[in-house]
């Protein structure tokens, strides 16, 4: 790829030419989520604790399916929230706009709903598994 006039590689503006290029962009996105988004790291940590608890409690396959679904739903919701926040900030910059606030609030509400779902699933899965120990 030729160098741009500023000495940096030019930024891609067209479609990806290969699957490996698409995969590289996806990994870049996951790294950015982990590096820049504190709440994503918190959700990942709580999800990891739930996985550890599931291993200790020896969850059944069906319980694992629900637990993993809940964990990934929260992580995906946080990802979508991050996308909405970035796009809104790009569009409105430092200016306040009621629709920008609404978009950000709704995206955050989606994360909250996913987190509530995860807590419910966690309780429905972990409590009976915990009771099997006693």
C-alpha cells in the first residue's frame, strides 16, 4: 500500500478485499472496546466471575446455554451502546441536542435491560445449582 503525503498509511474507505482484512478490523474493534470502554471491561469481569461460578457449581449443558446467552447479550448490548455514543458524538460534537440525548439514553437503557435479564438468568441458573450442593 503506498504511503500518504503525511507519511502514514492511507485509511481504508472502500470494502474489505479479503476475509482476513474483515477479521482484522473486527479484532481491532474488540481491542478498542476493551481498551477504551470501562463498562465493557466491567461486564466482561462480571461475566467471567459467572463462568467461574458455573464451573464450580458444575452447571448442566442447558444451564450453560442460558448463562452464556445472558453474558453475550450484555456484551453485545454494551457494544451497540458504544456505537451509538460514538456516532452521536461524531454528529453533534460538543453541542447539546435532545435527540442525541434520547439516542444515548435509549442505548444505555438497552444495556440495562440486558443486565437485568442476565441477573434473572443468573439467579434462575445459579440458585438451583447451589441448592444441589446442600
